[in-house]
C-alpha cells in the first residue's frame, strides 16, 4: 500500500485512519519517500495551537526548487514542465521542458542576486499569466527570497498597500498584459503605486506587449537583457523547513488585507501530496488549472504542487470568453488535457452559452474535472458533468483556502463516490470538526455548524506577516485549540461534508474572496458619502454579487444618483480593483443598527436577497423605522 497515491475507497479509509491515529508518522513517511532533503528533520511536528505555533519537519534543510526542478532533470529533463498557452489562439503555445525551466529559473535567480536581493527579502510580483510569472516565483524560492504575488487585476492603491505592508524591495512586472480583447497598462499601474513605495529600489520589467512605457532611470530595468547576460547556473539557497516561502494577501472581514505566510517544507509536502491524490496525476498526463497565479490556487496547483510531482502544467494567459466561449474547450482539445481544474463561476458563465461551443471540440482526453473557490450549485455541477465530463469524469469539488495552503476536503477520484455540491471527505491528515455557536463540537452525523480543523496539517499558514496577534485572534480564538475557517458546513448521514458558505463578512464573488470593510472604506472616501454597508446577494454567474446601501451626506447633493453610482464604482476600482465593483447601489437615509451602533447586516442581506418575509425581531433596533424605507427602495 502506498500512502502517497490512493487508488480506492478502502485504501482511502485505511490511509485516513492511519493519518489520524498517528499524524506524525503519516506525514513523516510521505516526506521520506518523495522528496529531496539536504538534511533530515529532527522532529516531524511541534505545535501549540493556543499561541498558535506550529512547526513541521523542524531541523530539515531543503530548497523547494530542487524538489520542483533539479530532482527531475535526470529522468524528466526533456519532459515539458510548463505549457504556456497565450491569450490569442493564433500565437503559438510554448513548451518549456524541465531542463529549460532550470535554465530560466537560474538565470532569473542570478538577476535577483545581482540586484541585491537576499534570503529573507521580500519581492513583489505583479505580472500577467506569462511564463515569467511562474519563473519569478521559483527564482525567488531558489535564493530564499520571499515572494509576494499581487494579482494583476488589483489597482495601484491595492498594490502599494501590499508592497508596503511586507516592505518589498523589488517589484517584478511587465509592460502590459492581454486579457481577452483588452490590454492593461500594468507598468502604468506600477508607476502610480511607486509614488507611495519609497523602499522599492528596483522594478524589473518583462516585455509582453512592446508597448510604449516610461522607464525610470536607475529604478526600472528591462528583464530580458539581464536574463540573457546572467549565468544559467545558480546554486540553491539551503533553507530551513520553517523559513517563509511566500506571502499571499487575502481579504479579511475587517481591516487591511492579511499577508498569509507560508513556509517551505510543510507547504511543499502538502501541495505535492494533495495534487497527486486529488488529480490522480500519472506520469504523462497534461494537467490544466485555469486559476491565476495571483491567487493561492495558482501558487499551489499551477506551480508548486504539479512541479513537485514532475507534472506537465498548463499556464493560460487568456479568458474563457475570448475569442469566443469555446476557448477552454479548444485548449483542452489542443493540449489533450487530462485533468481540468476551474471555478464554478466560469462553469456557470459558459453554461449560459450555446452548447455547440463545447460540443465542437474533442474532450475525450479528459479524465478528471475539478472545481474550487466557492460552492458549486447543482445545476452547474450537472452541466459540467454532462457536457464536459460526458458523465465519465469524476468531479472533485475541492474545499480549501489561502490559509490552508492546499486542498483539505475533496473526493479522491475513482475512490470517493461523488454527490453534487458535496466536497465529500477530508483528505488524509485533515481532521475537520463542526462547532456550535457555544464552541462545542457537534459529534456524529447529520449536523451543521462552523467548520474548524482540530489538528495541524503541514500546509497551514503559520502567521500573518508582521501581525501574529491578528492571526491568533482571527483563526484560533473563536474555538479554543481549533483553526476556524470562517465557513459553515454540514455533515450528512454518511459523513460527507457540504460547505454552506461564509459565516463572517467575507463575500465570495466569482470565486474571489472580498472583505466588506475595505470596500466600505473605499466608498466612504467619496465626498458625498456619509456611510455605507455592503452585503452579498445571489447572482447566477458570479455566485454572489455585491449590494451597497449608501447614506449620502446632507449637503444638498444635487448630482444624479446614476452619476453617483458610477463614481462610487470608480472609487472602488481605484482602491481595490474592478472585481470589487457593486452590482446594485441603493441610497438610503439610514442603516439598521443595534443599540450599540453595529450595522445589522443580517437584515440588509435579507432585503438584498428579496427574502423579507421573516426579518426577525427588529423592534430592538436603534432605528426600526428605517427598515421599511430600505425595503421600499430595494432594487
Ligand atoms: O468560502 C470558502 C470558499 O472560498 C474561501 C477561500 O477563498 P480563498 O482563500 O480565496 O481561496 C480560494 C481557493 C482555494 C473559503 O473559505 N471556497 C473555496 N473552495 C470551496 C469554497 N466554498 C465551497 N466549496 C468549495 N469547494
């Protein structure tokens, strides 16, 4: 029996039981059998969740790029590591072998060293989905620099906030990016951000568009000439198991974004193990995850997990709708994709289009379909199963988070029977618990509550950059000695988990995690706005969309509401990015508040969802009369 690659349900249960009985032994065997260590660990796990402090493979020394690249060169040097599929289908795809990847990562790493980047320094990466993005992550990891990727759809304000929070000394960007039929002036956004980033010494610029941009003397440098001159050999920096590998920002329900810190050895073992099992990856498979590397899904399941397994992973620059809605299916046919991993929002958008967009392509290479980022509704699940998988490909509905580093609850294809909308069973090593509101664990089946994890796992984030107290408070204070995910879930009669959605003020829009507070802060910057509150409401493509309730200042504002709506969305775009724009904006004279002044979002949510039959007791509100006004004005 191999712990590493589970092949049937019986084996899953055996491995699972073993992993819970003796987690240290379980994760030790996986680490022993599958990776390249410069020095073995002294202790597999040390932890104290009250602090919380967690250390996996303490004392071990390694470099993750040796595991993702060098280790494969002997047997797989000429195997394709990355297939780059450009935005425009008429531009040729690029096949990068493991040998070539080694060459490119070493050159890039030498360029970083030449510019004074050292182990432990932070480097911000703000790039579109081009090969340089994957290469730059690995180049940082090669020399022990901590990468902080910022999704290239974020605005300059969001960018400079993240750069400064982790004090990055370098930014890697490009002269622009293609996104479907549009182009985006990434360098212009970086230039704007740089006005507020005094500590950034160097901006490296990859050429993607040949567009006219301004280069600031002494700060901005074209990347390619530097790569051409650099040596293609770069000895890996030997890292401690718990040295940080990267920071990735995620929204919280309050305050500024949280820089989740992932460390080296545990993250590597966890992403590699989960990739292998959840996608049942076999040596010559071609695997495609459509996420952007700007999100955790791309980090773990485009770059680290697949490469740690010597897989062939596709890096797609484009969007599902360009040049038409058949693009995903065309790429599947073209590269004979075996495992396809995407988000419910993309499935719902494509399911709305004519069926011949998918029917015209040969999808017979597909073996496994994946879903991530938000609950997948039954209709989308069936459309995916019927039209893409042809009822022949298990669908893995994978539940996890930026904080968890990798997949936590998911079927294992060919082993776990799937049910639409159920993420099913925890992966080996993962011990979920459902809690009631009093903090007691709900034992047995047929229960629903708050989803926690009660034992450490190697991929968990170790802290929030520069704010360990916030980490403790957010994840480990609600339920003593448990990690609290912020999600609700139910466990059915067979022990299967179904994720029911966030129980905090985070809203998942098109699979993106958006905190309400930063959006409200942005809106409140508008000179005409006194106060605002954001809630989510169901949307047939995005899953949730944002509904804003806005109180205007009593300044005799004469601008048309329609203009104000545009301006409010403009401010949100500037502060956060277009993904956070509101679908509906209702102006009101008040917001329902408790006597202590807290906005009653539950009531606003019901109004936005048009479910006002049972608003509950509103008599205890400070201003119950406002509820009727808001209901009357609802959009
Ligand atoms: O609410 C859950 C939802 O996405 C949140 C995590 O978002 P993020 O950190 O951006 O990571 C997304 C990619 C892993 C979770 O708290 N979520 C993620 N996957 C699922 C899901 N909700 C239901 N089902 C899923 N499969």
